[in-house]
C-alpha cells in the first residue's frame, strides 16, 4: 500500500512554525488572523495525482463546518482568514482530492485566531 505524506503547519509572520504530529498531544497557539498561514506538504507516492486540496475547519475538534476548496494541485498553503469564518478557536485538517475521490484527513491543528489591537494614541508626558 502506498503512503502519502500530508502534514499541515501554521506559520505566522514571525516565522514561528508549529507542526502537530498525530501521536503527540495537540498544541494550541494564538495567531493573528490577518497574517497567519496554514501550510502543508503532500507527495503523490503510489496514489493518484491530486487536482485540489480541501481545507476543513471547525470550532470543535473533528467537526469541520467550513470547507475551502483550493483547486490548485501545486498549492501548499492558504491564509488563515480564508480558511476560517472569523476569530475564535479553530481546528483544521486538509485533504487531497481528484475526480476519483478524497484522501483521508491530515493531522489536525488547533489555534486561536484573532486580531491584534490597534496602537494607542495620544501619548504625552506631563511635567509636575
């Protein structure tokens, strides 16, 4: 039986990468919804070629309520803000698909997505 490699990674603009291996405890990180990217690897192995990837995300582990199809077989990443439905705690996995069917899911990643606050204004010094 051929083996396909499909690993999903979250990358922030600070180049912090988190790869969650199925046999390890799941780790949740906090990411900026406007800057974080979901990234994965995939090799064909002895299986069929992929024609698309399906990013599956939901707010409960294993329950994916938002599916985003990426119809680009060479793509290996997707902005978090495209994959999820807004701020909050999210769980995502990715699958590969073609006209014959869909692979099983990758490992699942967990993250809290939100927005960075705006900068304060009006700073001043007051002499006493």
